[in-house]
C-alpha cells in the first residue's frame, strides 16, 4: 500500500483506505465545524479515503453526531440511521454529543447504548483534528480486516 501525505507535510496514514467512508454530519456546534475543516488544505482527509460529506443519509455509511442531543432529537437521529446504507457506522464527536458535556440534566442523552451501537466515541471540546483523523483510520482498518 502506498503512503499518503497531508499537504502540510505530515503523515496521515501509512496506507490508502481500502474502504472509502462517506460521512453524514448530524448536529451542530464546534465539533461539526472541526470535522468540516478536515476537508480543507491543511488536512484534506480525502487523501485517506474519506469521501465528500453526504447531503442525505441514504448516501452515507458513517453517521457523525456532534453537539447537544436531547431526547426529542433521538427519533430524528434513528430515522437518519435507518435510511443509511446497510453497512453503517456511528461516530460521536465531542464530549457534548457523548454525554451532554456541561449540559447535564433531564432530557439530555447520556446513554447511547439504549439507542444504537456506537463505533467511535471521540471526547474533547472539540477533539483535535489529528485525533479525528486517527479514529477514522482505525475505523477503516477495522473494516478492512473484518472486525
């Protein structure tokens, strides 16, 4: 496999992706914007096999959830998840999406196990771009080796 380089000279990964992921972003907040910035010139995650953002869940296989999620939003998230490809993965991006962050209280989703299986929990406010990239590479690797 060939080695990929970021435009800033840093190594993104020691391989080309054997499974190109198509992400669909759900939610708001700093983490969403951090993920979108990964498509810019500094990181350009297209080099590691992450396709452009899907505009509809039907076109995606990676659901990236960011920002505050309340109980009222769960039905819409489940609907997005069900509309995705048969092979699908979920990433919770940021502490607020994972556990509510500083927004603890009634109505804030803190236990995702009751909703659906989550493949990547990425804490931080927002998580560092390098950590997001590393998590995507690990997900691609686990898909390729069939885990």
